[in-house]
């Protein structure tokens, strides 16, 4: 800036630790972008790369590692760019799939409850010699349910169960939660 060149260093230059750190952080930023934490490493890689590069330039040959500092800068910026584009894209794919999977699990849990209610109704009808038009109460079915009581069985989508007659399948108020024979 003032026109005087930096002093010339004679001897073996010391490799900048910041340059090494920038390179390592930059490589981690690129690799870890696939698990969405790459930008957490990219930002420090860029900062360390800039600081190391300027210190190496000002050292007058006393410090080496300019190539590593530059590589750390480049990999840091690449990791940052990948993180900006790749992470939102991955989230746009993952979130709807998570929601769909959760809904499927809730539906399957509800259908399992309906199967248990149906099995309990059939055992109740056999034991009490009831016909297809008989409708058991929740209290009567409790003795035939293996792990629950009717009051504990809940649809995770806030649906309500209808026991119905022995000849009919039990139903849930959520339209997609239906037991098929």
C-alpha cells in the first residue's frame, strides 16, 4: 500500500496453520453437504482462507501455504454454494415424504385397532351366542381385547371408532382409515 515491498525472509518458511485449517474445513464442507451440515464448515473455511492468504502475503516468505489457503477458499465457497442450492432441494424432497410416511403409519395403526375390535366382536358373538345383528358395548368388548380397553384405543388422526353390529366391520370417522375384509 505504501510502496515498500515486504521484507524478504531467508530460510525455511513455516506452513500456515490457518491455511491447513481452511483446506480441511473446505473439504469437510463439500463432503458434509450431503448431510446438510456443509455450510457450517464452509463459512469458517472461507474466513480462515482469507485470513491465512493475507497473512502469507504479508509475511514476506516467512510463511508458506498460499496454495492451501487458496484451496481452502475455493472448497469453502463451493461448499457454501452447494449448501445454498442442495440443502433446500433435499428438504423439499424429504419433508413431503416424511409427512406421507407419518400419515401412512397413523392409518396403519388405526386399521390395526379396527382389526382388534373386529376380532373382539367375533369372539364376543361366539361366546355369547349372538347373531350378526347384535351390537356389543365397549365394556363387553374390553374382556376380549388383548392389550387394551376400548377407551384406550384411539385413532391418531383424531377419528372416532364405531363398533357396529357383529355382521358389519367396525369403522373410523377418518375416510381413508377403513378395514377391508
